[in-house]
C-alpha cells in the first residue's frame, strides 16, 4: 500500500489549485487523474467552445493572465493548455491515467483505491468536477431508436450530426451555441410548485411548461398568464397569443415575450 498525507482526486483547475496550495504549505500529496491533466477540457468539450468568462477572470493560485488580450475568451484547447502549463509550472505530483475507483474511511484517514494501487491518506480532496457525468433526463429512454441523441460531453461539431432538425433540451451554454448554429429554441415558462421525483423535476407545473413550450414558435419565449401576472411592473412587455387548449393542462391564455430592440 502507498501512503501520503493528502490524495487529491482530479487533475483539473480545482485539483491543481489545491495541489499548489498544499505544496506551498509543504504538505505531502498526490493528484490522481483518470485521464491526462485537464482531461475534461480535452475530451468533453465541443470544438467551437469558448469560455464564458474573459481571460482576466481566469486566475489560479500563483497564476494570473499575462497575455495581451485580457478581454478575450479562451478556446477549450487553450484552456487545456493553460491547465497543463500550470501543472508543469507547479511541478504538481500528478499520476495520470489513474482512475480512482473508491474512497473508504479507514483508521487514521482514508483508503483510496485506483485501478492500479491502494493509497492510505489522512485527508482526501474530491476535485473530480461538478460536470463529470451528464445529467440526462429520463426522456432520453423514450426517444425512438433511429433518432441520434447526444449529451453535450459527447457533442463535438455539427458535421457529426445526421441531416435534419435538431432538438436542444436545456438552455445553458449549449443552448446559446445552438442559436449560432442556426438552431432556434422554443421556450415555455410557467410557475408553480415542482416535485422532484427520482432526482427529476416533475408534477403539474413542469408538465405545464412542456405544454406551453409545445405552443411556442421557433425562437419564441411563450409564458402562461400566471407568469405574466407575476412579473407585472417589471417592464417586460408581452404580446397576447390568445387562449390555447393545452391537452391535459386545460385552457390557458398565453403571451409571447416581446423581443428587446437592439437600437
Ligand atoms: C461546457 C462547459 C463550459 C464551461 N465554461 C466555463 C467558463 O467559461 N468559465 C468558468 O469559470 N467555468 C466554466 N465551466 C465550469 C468548469 O468546468 C469549471 O470552472 C472548472 O473546469 C472546474 O474545474 P474542476 O477541477 O472542478 O473540474 P474538471 O476540470 O472537470 O476536473 C475534474 C477532473 O477530475 C477527473 N476525474 C473525475 N473523476 C475521476 C476519478 N474517479 N478518478 C480520477 N480522476 C477523476 C476528470 O478527468 C477531470 O480531469 C464550464 C463547464 C462546462 C461543462
């Protein structure tokens, strides 16, 4: 069995930042990484991705942006390079290609089992990332075979997609990129109490959102009358879209959010 004071699981931003801080305090440690350093930026990002945060915001302990484009946005490849350079500069004790399989409490610390060895450590830092495994809605299982379905971690570029329309589920970064690809989203908003069933948002309010979204045109944000009433006085303007019969949700008056003028 191998021993160290601290095992850090994950060689991304957080694991390497922690490693740098431990080294500054002369605390003996090892960083166990299942792939190469910056694995998620090498293997789980699409080709055209750029960070949402500008260069000047990208800071790590002992590292600030030194280039001549503080307001620029790094690509995924540049981000991977930055993290790799940081690991080298810090001489971080990374063991690459070493997936951690389990962590168990043990006498005076923890036993960390990898696919190669077992480590005993007084402390363990879990820096394995918040987005290491995609949270895919159960809906995926109901998608008919023959329709390609991808998680953002698997998507690389539009060239890999089969011909035809694309449905994007979720409106975070990938949703924003979808509009750049010419894919328009239909958004439905309602408000009400949600239930969480098996980790998934469910219940009448969630069902209502789906019904409202089904009525939206491409690129439109459609809201129920409840949402419109709730934001009265906010300055948001709506266009009336009439009364819709929303299958199991009944009849509802719907409104489209007026697009903001650019001028
Ligand atoms: C698409 C996307 C875009 C983003 N854009 C931005 C942005 O613009 N700005 C921003 O600040 N943040 C952004 N983030 C968030 C970003 O992921 C974090 O800021 C940062 O990369 C998190 O670092 P981390 O070390 O926690 O996780 P990661 O960088 O994911 O590192 C975790 C590491 O742990 C390793 N690992 C996981 N499980 C194990 C295991 N069992 N054994 C060994 N190793 C393991 C992984 O291989 C990985 O290398 C984005 C995230 C995503 C998904």
